[in-house]
């Protein structure tokens, strides 16, 4: 039994030269224009999301983060006071 994947419609107006460029690229890959545009847009969207959501660190920065997690500094006096005050206010027992 074949499952139907829900679809959504996207319409776009674009310059003729851009349309011709996309059509030529699709033809070169042996794909329909729709398939080519959907694949290219999906890849661009994935890359954009990855670039914006994934934090990449150089090796030296990775070591600094690991060291900070493994050997955190002592809490500042203000933090100790705030934590004590929070305990008295939220859970007085």
C-alpha cells in the first residue's frame, strides 16, 4: 500500500533569466524543475539552519570549555548569598 506524503504549494515570481538558469541546471541533472528547486532550496535551508544553530569551536576553545566544565571556578560571594536567600524565600523549611 502506497502512502501519500502531504504537500504544500509554493509559488514564486522570478526573472526569466533565473528561471532559464534553474531549468538548464535541472535539465543537466535529468530532473524536473520542481524537483531541482525543492532539492536546492531544502539543502540551502538545512545549511542556513545548521550555520545558525550549531556552534563550532576551534580545538583550543573546545579545550577551554571542557576545562571549565571539569573544574568550575568557586562561586562568587554574591552568588552564594543569592542562593541562600533563594532557599530562605522559596523553601523556608
